[in-house]
C-alpha cells in the first residue's frame, strides 16, 4: 500500500513535474491544478487528473486557497504538496489544508509562522546554540536603540525587516550618522510592504558566501542533514547557479555545522524539509534565516547524497519514520545547477514566447528538470525559470566540464535564455577557483 493514494500538487512548472515524478514512483496518483494560462502546460498533461482553479493572475489561481482546497476535496486527494513559492510558506494555508482533513506536505503551521518572523527565528536558533551575526537582541524599537546597537557593534550595519527575507526590506548604514535615516526608511518600508514594521540590526558582513544547509525531520524526533549548498552566485537576490558542496567549506566544517543545526532542530521538533541559511566569512558561519519549504536548488543535494528529497517529504507527511540516521548519509562527488531562465543573457529583460527547437542534453551525470517542450508558449504571468540543468561529477572540475558540455548540447530556440551567460561564468577563472562571494556575480555582469 502506498503512503497516500492521491496527492494534489499546488504548483506549476518544473516543480509540479518534480513532485509528480516522486508520486509516480511511489504508486501515488496526482492531481494537477492550473490557471487558464496553463491549460496546455506539461504539468497538466502528465498528471492523472487536473482542475482549473482560476484565471492567469497568480492571486486568482495558484494563490487562491479556497479554490485549491475545493480541488483537493472534489478529487479525493489525501495530501497537498505546495512546491516552492506561491503558498509554500503560508502558515494559514497549511492550517487550512489540515483543517479539511488533508495532510500538508511540509512543516507544521507553527514552525512555518515561527521562521516567517526572522526575529523569532534568530532568537530561537541562538537559544539552541546556533551562531548568529553580531547584532541587536531581537527587535529594535526606536532610533535611540538603533544608534546604541550600531555604536556597540560598529558600522557598517544592516537594518532588516522581521517579516522580510530573501533580500527584501534591508537598509545599510555605513556610518553612525546614517543610522537614523536608514532605521526610519527600513521601518516605514517594512510596514508598507509586509504590514509589520518590526526591524532588527546586524553587523554588515562585507564579503560573505551564502551557504545553506538542507535538513529533514520526521514526526518521531529524528532530524538529519544533507550537507550544504553554496548559493552565493546571485543577481538582485535571484540565484543563477548553485553547488553542492560549497567550494569554500571543508568536510569538518560541514560536519560541525550539521551537528549544531540538527541538534537545534531536534530540540523544537522540526518536521519535514527545511533549509538553514548562513553567511560564511573568515571561517565563521552565522545563521540568518530558515526556509520552511523544498527549495529550487534541492537537486544538487540529491545528486551528491543519492536521496530523493521529495519522496522523503511525502513519507514524513504520512507519519513514517526517516528509518536512517546521520551516519547513513554520505556525500559523493560534486553537483552544480544552472537555472535557465527566459531572459536576455545581457540585459536580463524577460523573454517570454514560443519555444521552437527543444532538444535536452543527456548522458552520464546530467539531469534536466523542466516542464517546457517544442511548441510550448512561455507565459509572461509567472517567474521566468524554464529549466534547471543539474550535473554531477566525481570532482568539482569534472562537474564544471560536464556542465559546459551539457549547456553546449542544449538546443533551445524561440526564446532568449541565460545559457550563454552560464557558459561565460563556467569559463571564468574567478568562478573556476571557487573563491567567490555574494558580490562576485554582480561584478562579473557589470564587467561586460
Ligand atoms: C546580510 C548581508 C551582509 N551582512 N546580512 C540578502 C538576502 C537575505 N537572505 C540576507 N541578505 C544579506 N544579509 C549581514 N549581516 C548580505 C546579504 C546579501 C546577500 C546574501 C546572500 C546572497 C546574496 C546577497 C546579496 C546581497 C546581500
């Protein structure tokens, strides 16, 4: 007997296919949902059943909670997988799913809410022994307190919104004179953007790497980690290329970080998939945020550990135990993911339109997670990700060579894509050395 007989996938595109693939291998039937703009989408074609949940605008379809719950109940689904983005980190949605007798394939609503507030997330982690960036002890209520904290830890400082994350709602103060203005602006912007004006302060790290740790917990007190990913290569907070493991981190550092993080999550009973985000500079990790969802870049972790993380998410949601411990998780070789978006590779202008030629790369160690096909029209209503190309190699050098080869093999016309940009990154000595920080990509793009 499969753990569930039918799952509704509350998402679109490649991640909807990714979840379907896990379901199919587990003998679980799938329900796709789609907007009117996605009637011809691959995630609809490949599902066992599909339900149209509304018009093109995401707020009326993929974010429409009553429509999603109705679709699940009408089709007799037993569980809902939210994918990433959309409602994946919405505690109210998780609660609504559970209130209708369905399983939410993700963490408890309490933990989603807890981590959605960055101040609570940091306080919780700090109390459990996870290292933080030097900064304020929780919320900074007024300008006087902001100046006091900044004077104590020293400028530059970053003023961050409690309800922010992923780069939204941050202001730098380079000197003490800038603190008042930065504080007032950050607070006003946070209130307007999130309906929550709480802010906190951190020492601004000037050249960190962005390293994140993948974890899974079950309902029975077991938590394991699957190592780290390096996500430093971002432009305007959009990741372009991710690696597992991080070129800057040693085996010992990974083990140490993993021990600290899993011990902390075990103490508060975290369940399902999660990612702890850290900044890494001068040999030190500092926790900044936790994501309570499956992430876009999860395949690089799957490639080096051999574990199907979506299958694990589904088993956990059904109440199964992990059935293995940390010692059973091994790390093999190196993996790289290139996010291929329908954008101009020089200007990053969106390039929606009709895909003409589509020929996927293949061969040893090559994986393509994509929902596009020849003749498919990339809609302009959603994010521009059209394919994730993931490669595995025994070493980082082998993975880089394999990614170059696979990108060159990829035939994709009709839309502009970031494939040429990825090829340039892979050939750059700075990237090849592995010694890059979060600022590397913006400088690389500006150099041209
Ligand atoms: C920081 C930082 C430097 N110092 N915090 C941006 C996204 C959000 N998750 C946290 N971010 C940052 N927090 C301190 N104390 C620099 C960034 C940052 C960044 C972090 C990760 C990846 C890319 C980034 C690009 C710009 C700034």
